C-alpha cells in the first residue's frame, strides 16, 4: 500500500509518500517521495517557535510540499500541480478554518487522484495551531480521494523511524525500552509489545532539547541551540579543553527514572554571571553542559535497562542527533550490554519528518483500527 503522510507538529512542514509491501512488522518500505520545508530560518529571528507563526508557515507551504512529494513519487499521469490561485486560496483556508472547508475539498476532488491508499497525519503531541493545519489538510485529502485517514502520535513516529534501517524495521525483543529526547519530551517508555506503552520516567521540568536551546541562547547562539552546542562541544573536546566550571547532574542517583534539566540550565546561568561571552567561554560551557546532560541521560537509562531487563534500547527524537549522546550510549552498550541491541535513528531522519509518520501509520493500519473521521482532532499533549 502507498501511504501519504503529513507532519506539521512543530516547525517542519513535511509530506512523504511511502510504499509498504508485506505485512507489519516484516514489511519492506520504499520512500517514493519526501518533501520537507524547515521553518528554522524564520523562527531564528524570534529566537524560538511561536505557534501563530508556525501555523502561518505550515498553511503557506503544505500544498507545495504535497506537490513536491507527489511529483517525486510519480503516482499521477501528469505532474500534480495546482494553480497559483488555488495555492493562495488553500493557504488562506488552511490558516483560517478549523472545520473541514468544503472549498478546500472541492479543489482537491476535481484534480487527478494519485495512487495513494491511505493518508497519515500527526495528531499530537505538538503545537495545536500547527497540528490543525496538517489535520485539516489531511481530512480534505482523505475525503477528496476517498481513502482512510490514520492519526499518528508523533513520538511513536520517532520510535518507528529509529527502527527503520532504510528497507525494513529492525527486530525488537519485548519488553523494549525507548528513550525519547526532543524539544518537548524527555521520556523513558517501556514497550511491552507493539503499541503497548508504559511511561516509566519523564522530566520534572524542562525537556532536554529545551535545555539545549535555552543554554544556547544564554551563550548568544542562534536557535535551535542543540546543533550549535554540539558543534562547539565537539570542537572543545578535540582541542582537549577541560572545563573549569563544574555543573550539577540533577537527579543522577535518585531511585526513579525521572529527569530534571532546569537546575542544570540555571547552574549555567550562574556560571555566566558577569562574564563576557567569548568563543572560549562558549566552547567551555557547551562542553560542560553537554557532558552533564549526556551523563544524566545515560545513567538514568541504564537504571531502567537493569530494572526491567530490557534487551532492546530505542533512542528517538531530535536530541538523538547529538554525536556525544550517541557515542555515550554506544560506549555503554559495548562495555556493559554487548548482547543487547541499541538502535539509533539515522542522522538525517532524527529530527522531524513525515517518513516517521508513514511508518507509524503502517503499524497502526495493521491493527485494523478504523478511525472515526470526525473525532480526529489535534491534541497538543497526546501521550503514547
Ligand atoms: O524531534 P525534534 O525535531 O522536534 C520536537 O519534536 O521537539 O527535536 C528538536 C530538538 C531541539 O530542541 C533541538 O535543539 C534538538 O532537538 N537537537 C539537538 C541536536 N539536533 C537537534 N540537540 C542536541 N544536539 C543536536 N545535535
Ligand atoms: Zn519530534
């Protein structure tokens, strides 16, 4: 089956077409089309993501992304191109309407229907105004092409894309453990089976990605801060920099699987008081902060691996792009758990994209759940 997936939960507008052959979890996947517009340059000016701005940009770019993904997939007889007038009207409708607009649907209905069997869309968690753009558009497409609509949990997408080796999903021994680390989440999730999740740990305050972004801002680095901190810390490490500041490891030894990053962030703020932000200071702080964050993530995850005797660890979410965090987990598994499986997401699929939504949707579809069109809504706090 061919799945067209849409992702608009935060600041990436993404549409993908993925062909699934065979039955989940042994299916083979081919990415036929993959279009992604990153709003990062727009949000950088404001130093972060404002929901209203994200919504406007999703409304403006989602139709061009649909066209690009469909053209790459070549599932229509002629290129799938809507006129400039239609583009403008759709952008306006998607920005304004919360209900499914008839006009939106009418434009899509009369255009050639591509060989797509189901539409998948992120329904949460994320920024609700942003999620709604994707959901309304997905509903319009599903109605126009008369195919089912599958709502997907964004975090489940991060799990599935980590398992994706480019062709198939890697084997998973249950119970498995997932560490999900992104701009909005820091969670340890026990997977008892496919789709059977139990959250055993979470952050008590900031998400780890959020802490990366906030510390970056204190160091006068642009948004998003994660990659900037990572670059500087890597440089400092290669130069043999030894930080003079010592930062706390919040909740490192507590008897649970929870995290806290706000104290770490505040410690950085104090350490910077009355100091001029020089490149040397940026490098030192980036290194000290990244070391502290990675150590807490590894240690708490190790506690969970031991307590639940899980044979598989799945690392997912934007922060899983971090080289030092990846290396730290790889070292842990090489030393302590050589017989267990560690799955890391491919570097180019680590941050938000729509391929992850298509993969999770295929797994949902395999369960045979039929979703009631009208009850599919955006849920900013959707849990696994
Ligand atoms: O999963 P994602 O793309 O969006 C959310 O669902 O939140 O994650 C974005 C987060 C941001 O906080 C960003 O700073 C962080 O992932 N991030 C990184 C790196 N690349 C992205 N954090 C640390 N190191 C990186 N290399
Ligand atoms: Zn994400």
